[in-house]
């Protein structure tokens, strides 16, 4: 039996993806530069997906505070 890689990823996606309904995404340690406030989804590869479909690279995000 052959299993397509997409179906395997879908089975384990919930283990690696985090969703926050209300969060603040910061670009720096001092919390001076806010990249986004609101709903976000952190993908398994570290990219942060915004509700608009835009994604922020792991290099641009310092940390995320969930409210």
C-alpha cells in the first residue's frame, strides 16, 4: 500500500501547528515593534500566518505573546 505524503502531513499537522485567537507578534525583545495583533497561526516550519493570508518569516518574528 502506498500513502501519499500529503495525507501523512495532514494527519500530524495539528501536532505541529499552533493557532492563537488573540496574540501580539513582536519583532524585538523590548516589545517596541509590533508586527501584528490578533489572530495568528504558527506553522510547523516557523512561519507565522496572518488571517489575511500574509506570512511572516521566522527571522522577522522575535516572539509571540498570547493574550
